[in-house]
């Protein structure tokens, strides 16, 4: 269990500024049957709260899992979600944000931003698609990163086939706007875990026979005094 909280207080003005709370639970390394197949499982989330302006709050939910179905077959998955429209979780929709946004950018159209209030429970339900594709596309909670991998272990080699999706943003549209897209990729890798060039252990390799010639100083010039040692 991991719990971390960062609270920032403005001492001269005697008021709180923001608070960042992260909580996660991680499990794995069990020896019991069935449960030991879960090599790693981590669940958690982060809440970034601005006291004077909750409209700037940020939310993040992450899940990471490494599960073995058999001795040879398993999966790895990672999901990182974030709230891209945090104002929809507050009671300032249509009031503070409406005034601030349109007051600073009169060229923005009504269709460019969603001012409909929602809840986290409704977002999670709509994100599953049970209420239709339009509701799923209208959620405030969006996938920031996803990665799924199928792994096959042959003891001497590991095969991995996976898919990854990362949310990217680049400047575009209006001068102060961003265009968001998903950077997707499919990958395949092979890892060799046991690789040798010979059939014998290094300690069993053939020893090299050395001949060392020894000559004492007083035997200089006398070839008969040279002796050899077989090592």
C-alpha cells in the first residue's frame, strides 16, 4: 500500500494553494496456488486539487498487471487514464469557466468545448460503451496510455507480441490550441535467456600445457644448465 500527500500552504497570505494526493495498492510474489499466477498487480490514482479554483483540478487513474495463465503463456497490461475536462466534475460549469474561457477567447465556438456536468461514476459507465458510442466519445475521463503484451516463455527464449497507444498533443487549430491524437504501435520481440557457444562448462575446457625455462645467474653461458618445468 502506497500513500503520498503533498500539501502546499501560502504562509504570508495564510491560505492553502493546492494538494496532490496519490494512493495505490500493489500485490504480487505469492506462492499459493492460482494466486501465484498474479506476478504483479498495481491499482492507484492521483487527485490534484487547487483550493481557490477547483476548475483546475486534475485526476489520474492507473492500472498495471502481469499475469501468467500457464508456465509458458501470460500477459502484461498497463493503463493510464486522465481527466482531460476536469471542470465537468465541478459545480463551476457554465459559470466560472464559461466567463473565463469565452472572456479571454471570443473566437471560441460553443461546439469547441463541453460544458455539460458529469460524474466519475457516469464516465466509467459511458466509457464501457453500454450507452452508445456517442456517450463514450463524450466522457471527461480519457485514456492517456495503454499497453498490452502477450508473452510466451520457452525457457531458453521469450517471445513478446504487444500493442501500445499513447496520447500525444501538438500545436494546431487555433493559435493557442492543441491537436490531440493517439500514437499507436504494434511490436514483437525475442529475448534469448540461455545462449552458449560450446557444449562444455568453462571449467571443463582442455587445459593448455606450458613449458617454462629457468636459468640461474651463475649458469650464464652454460647451455647444459638450462632446466625446464612442465606445468
